[in-house]
């Protein structure tokens, strides 16, 4: 594992964290995924383009896990995310705002991240498309009347 | 705002928009124009429909949103006219394009060609052949331009059903085939107010942290249900001459069903995730927020006409603010309303 490597979600991937879990949706294929709590934490750090080294340090700091196990699990998850085409290598890592070496008072129990894939949506959309041709749209953001999130 | 000169046939621009508007005005002078004033998500929409056949297509889906007042400055104008063959949209191909600056969005689908000016909030549509309109566009007319306009106004159109009692609503979420329409229609037949069976406008005001600010608005009063499920309803629903929606589902026009009440909006008090079980009666159980988002989000954002990120963020905010439940459905749809009514009745 190259600890200096960093990744970012592919452009056609949308994601949200909810209760610590990540819901990840590949808009180009219709497939969607979930990552449980440790995985959700890793996804949030990956999405910020933290390096694998920094992510591993965060995991050791926040969970009851040693550096070797955290590193092996992290590499395993990164390989899965790459295989599912959800992340791409980032040009350069973005340093995290907070220092990972500040020890967290109470560490949370650790479970290796588990990526669950749901492959039904592609089939359902093929049967019942919202509208044909939408995948071809080149979206450009709205003009002056665009309202931002309130 | 001026759009750059655009000669590309597929890319809409100021020139093609002006041409289409001129064609509408010519058509409107030659034939009867039926005016409709409706409110979509509390926003006034003024429609001018040239000829009875176009009104007969639009009214069943949007007529329930009729507004008594006619405002001088509508939030959207919609002008539809019968186009001649050979115009864009008459070739049956589904295609969406935007101008280089994003101001104009066009869609050609079946026998229709729509052009939306997002800055002026004006939609013009040439309807070459009503017979060629695909089933999903027939049931939910203008869905792509209307979704785009609403998104520009900070609202999302989501794939969910919604019913309410006294303004307190229950949202039904899940991909196609999981029972959203069955649940929404079962509740409507049982006396709930009906807002939609699989297409709802969502307004979540961020930063307030209150479920009071999660509002669902009705868009279409038409629904679609498998014939097998339709037979389970003791009370007759209104069919549109046996017309089918998608995947062989029966098209249902609810606005003319006298025993069904449609309302334009309600608060969203609970999210229900239906699933068919072998239970003797329908029961509800608490669901995780992540389950709700996983079932609500994909079919609401994949292959939609607007950017996915904003809708996904609004859905996440909704799921954070409103409790979610599994609805374990029995084979008898008439007991669904009894299972969920306690959640929204004081």
C-alpha cells in the first residue's frame, strides 16, 4: 500500500453519510452501495482526498485497532472501491484539517469496513425508465435564478 | 442574458426558442386557446393550451392543482400547441439538450418537442402527435422541464408516494414494484388525502432542524397499478379506458374519482418502506435512517434531468428529520391505512 496515495469519488458517483453509514450511488450504472460505520468514516475521509496514510492514522486514533490490521483492511476496501469503479486516484492528497495524532479519549469498537452492493436498480430502471435519453444530457448549472440550499 | 449564437440543430438557443414561440403565437391565433391556472408547489403556473386534444391530455394529470386566482406574474408559463410533422420531436426519438450557458433546455420525446427558458421561466411545447407520446409522458406530462424548473427553485421531484390526514403526511418510498402505489391508493380509498403514488415534490428547508419544514407537494393525480393489485380494491378506482402506463400497469385517473380527495401539499411526518410479507395483517416496525435513504434515493436521482447531488442532500436531510418505518404488508391492501393512521393522528 502506498501511504501517500489519495483517491476521490468518481464524478458520476453521488454519496451521503447518514447515521455514520455511507450510501453511495453510481449514477452511470444505477448500482448503489452501502458502507457501515467504519466504512462510512473511511469514505468520508476518502471523499476529502486524505492520503491512505492519514486515513490509517485516523482509524488507529478513533477505533480499537492496531496499525497493521487497519492498514490491511483499508487497502482491501480501497481495492474493492476501485474494482467497483467508485473512486479514482486523486492528483495529490489534501491534508486533513485536524491532526490525527491527537489521541481520542474513548476509542470505538472496530469492525472491518463492509461494502454491500445492490445491483437491482439497473434492472428496475431498464424496465421502467424515468425518461429515455436522460443519460445523454450534458448538464450545465442554471442561470441567475438558481437558488442555493437554504 | 444573451445566449451565444447557436446553429447546432440539437442544441437549443435563443434563436430556436424565439422561432418556437412565434409558431405558438401563430397557432394560438388560428385556434381556440384553453387557459389553465394551476399551482405547483405553491407556485402559480399559467398554461395556454391550443386545442381541445392537448387539454384532454394535460387536464387529467394536472387538473387537480387548479388555482382560483389568476396572478399577474406567474412563476412559470406553459404554452403548448399542435405542431406540424417534420418539426423537432416528430421523429419519436427521446433526446435532451441544453444550451452552452445552461439557459435553455430542450427535450424531444415521442410526438413532443419542449423548450424551457430557465431564466424567463417559460416553457413552449410543440405537440406533433398525441398518439406517439410514450406512456410515461402521457401519465406524467412535461416531467423533465417541470422537474428542471422546480430544481432551479430549490425543490426536488422524488420517486415516492404521499398521502395525508389533516395535513400530516406519510411518504411511501422504494424502487418500482415494492408497493408504493398500492399503499398510496389503499390509503386514498380509505379516506386519506392523496398527493401522488410515485412522484412527489419535496421541499426541505435546511438548517432549521425541524420536521415541520419537510413539505411534500402533489404533482400528478394520475397513478399506475398492476391489474392484479387493482383487483384487490373493493372500492372501484377510475381507469382511463383501460389505458396502460408502463410495464403493463393500469393507468388510473384519481381526480375524477369522487370518493378520493386530492390535496396540493402536506407536511411529511413519517417515511414508510413497504415490503410484501406473509403477515396476516399489515404492521409497522422502526427502520434505520440508512435503510430509508438507501431505498428512497437511487430511484429518485438516477437518470433524472437534474443534478443528483442536491436531491440526494435534500433526501438525506428529510431522512434525518423524519422517522422511518418498515411497512410489512399483508396480502390485503385494505388494512394498510389502519396500520399507518396512528402515526399521523393526534
